[in-house]
C-alpha cells in the first residue's frame, strides 16, 4: 500500500512539474519591456496582418477594440509602458460548427522614423498563452484629410 501511495505522489509531482514548466514559459514570462514613444498611444486604426484593428486606449491604460480577421473579434488589454498585453476572442458560429476561439498576446509600439510610421509588433497564443500562435504586426493609419483654418 505504501508503494502505491509513493507512486501516486511521484506521478502527481511529475504532472505538476510539467504543467508548471509549460505554463510558466508560455504565460507571459518572455514579454518584452519597452517605453511608450512620446505622444503615442495604441488608440486608433491599425492595418495588421489580421485585418483592420480599431483600438481605444483610456487614461488608465486599459484598451478595448476589435479586429476584422475572418469573422472578426474583440480585444481587451492593458498598456504598461509601450507594451499592450491583451486577451482576444473570435466568436463561434453554430451554423458552420465553429466554436469560440480565444487567447492572449502582446504588442510593442515603436516608431519607424525612416517611414514616418507608428508600428506595432508582437505575438499571440491560444488559451492562456501569450505566444505560440504566431506574429501579430501592423502600422497605424494616418489621418489623411485635415481640417485647415481658412
């Protein structure tokens, strides 16, 4: 009986150790730290590799928005310096047998001075993972028409 208890304890320890190693590595431990460029925020329209992304950043650093990839989706996050950590979700569609898909990710905002553009780049993952799904990048849309004083 003692042997069985010992085996169960060892198996439990192995499973917990593996879970911690994989969870800790993907839960956001490798997210970079960066300063927010002067005069910038994540608010605005972004042209990304997942379609248009519209974000609103509030004074407290919270971010809400949408992206247009496939059936569209929603983003909620928090900005720390020049990095936005976020959760994303794409709603399912019962008629085509597709479940909700969700995960986490991060974006780092930078200025490309040679192109005079504000850019973001980061990663995304499924479920509780901030990485592992792929790269997410984009360029902030510029205001094309400006009201001029007459």
